[in-house]
């Protein structure tokens, strides 16, 4: 549920980038941050380890603009993908309005994508979110891998149907399309 | 989540607290990490980032609390060389951050934060009650004897129609999220 203040005239949505370790979540966020006009974006905060692995989260707020006198904002977060950060990962999903699942197209990481997606479903369920009614976009990242996994293969195993996109986050390919898709899904499902 | 902290009622409490304890900065933030109200020096500190980080810190602490059999630690104190931070849970959804310099004032900070917290809870509770009344009135039109004035005004000037909102928002999304070429 978005945060709405009738009084401050503000509506903010939370978008979370979820996925296994090293799949490219932080890279997505950094690319978006770099692409936005300066007046629209707040500072990017990264809580990471010395090896630049996300420890808790990356975050930045962005101003969509004014609509009917309301300041509409998106708060973008990534989660730490590494297995042992499960507790912090779950926390970041609290209050989320939509999720981008960043999958790693490296065939060696196929199973990690599956495990991570299943964890995400568990995490969502713990907040009483019905994943089937919830905005989720599946991004097949690292499409530059020569033997990248087939698009659609994760959905098959997971028995899910969600919109999917291909991306190479390091070059920015597909990154803006992804954020556009999830934002639109969130807005479409929003009731004032 | 809906915000029950009406700014015009909350701001005086926060700025009053600021006058009383003379800290560097005070922020009232939501559990999601948005700033509800702020007072003191808010220029030299990135309050948006601070709110997001503190909210994260607090939720992490809540999990740690559970591990040792506590529901939540209601106060977090971070002691630095020159500056210190006192963070207290106001309601389940909101917390107050006080950045101050003179550590000898900690007792006062604690007491005054608690007092202000109680007043903030009262405000939130009152708003919530109004909301419940309004929702009740909406569902039971025949019994709505005392329609709330405040609620009326808010609906009149604050209302946006959903289809219109969506159209504008979708438009902005297309404009903003473009790949630079
Ligand atoms: N070849 C290739 N490398 C990528 C792509 N996207 C990200 N990477 C690289 O993968 C590594 C991990 O990227 P991050 O964005 O830090 O991954 P993350 O998902 O945030 O990882 P955690 O924070 O540990 O969960 C970095 O070295 C990136 O440069 C891609 O599309 N193709
Ligand atoms: Mg990361």
C-alpha cells in the first residue's frame, strides 16, 4: 500500500528490486539514478560491504511530479541477494507496492534464481501479500551471456505468469523499460 | 498506509520540542522512511536519506529484539564523539529522531521526547477515530448524524479522481523513464 498523506499532499510508492546475489539489482538502480534528471532524484544511498555486495539495501527517492496538487514519489530499493542476508531481505519487502525480480541469465545460476524467487514468495506471504494479485516484473538480466538461459524458462519451473523483459544492466539495455513496466503496473492497480 | 499525523498539529509539537531541548535536528518519520515533520537544522543533513536509513535500522533492531524475546526496543541511542542520536518509537508506524550535541542533556532529551511522543500519539489516535467515524457514516448513511467537517473539507479540495490520476501518472512515467541515447 502506498504512503498517502492528504495533509502534506504526498503519495509515495515503494518499488523493490529483488533477486539472487550478483544478479544485477544494484547495477539497475545505479543506471536509473544516473539517467534521471538531477531535480527528480534524491541521493543514492548504498549500504554495502567492501566488495560492493549489498549488505542491507540501496535506496533513492525519485519525484514523478505533481498530479492534481499531489507530490507523487517512487522510493526505489534493492535487497541484498546473498543467501545469509535473508532476515534483512525480508524486511525490505515490508510495505512494497511492487517488485522487480532481477534474474541472472547465467545458466550456472538457474537454480539460484528459482530459490530466490521462492523465497520472495514466502517473504510476500509473510506480509499477507497475494503474489498473484501483486505487481511483479521478471527481468532476465545479463543477456550478454553467450549461453544465456531461455526467456520463459523460469516461469515454467516456477509455474507463474508475470511480464518479463530482457536486460543488460551494465549497458542499460532494458533497464528503463523494466522500471517503466513495474511503475505502470503499480499505477494501474492503484485506487485512491 | 495512511498518515494520521496531521502536519499542522504535529509541526508545533516538533518545533516546540526543538525549542525546549535545543538539539541539532529533530525528525518525525514513518516506518517506511518518509519524513512527516522536521525542525532545527535540516539543511546540513540529508534528511531523506537519514529517514530511510533510520527506518531500516529500526526494523532491523525490531528483528534483533524478537530474537532475544523482546517485542521491540523502544529507544535506540547512538553515541558519537561530538554528536549523538536518540531514536524513539512513537507509534507502531512512526519514530522520532533527535540529533544533539551535548551528551549531558541526554536525560532531558529522553524525558521531553517521551512527553512529545505522548502528545503525538493523541493526535494520531484522534485522527484515526475520526476516520473510523467517517467510514462508519459512509457505510451507514441513515445514521450519519455528525458528519465530520474536517473530513468533508479534505475530500473537497484534496480529492483527485482515480482515472485522471492514473492518466497523468502514466504519462509522467513515459516521460521520465527514458533510455538516454
Ligand atoms: N555481463 C554482465 N554483468 C553484469 C550485468 N549486470 C550486472 N553485472 C555485473 O554483475 C556484478 C554484480 O552486480 P550487482 O548489481 O552488484 O549485483 P546485485 O544483484 O546488487 O548483488 P547483491 O548486492 O550481492 O545482491 C557486477 O560486477 C556487475 O557489473 C549484465 O547485464 N551483464
Ligand atoms: Mg546489490
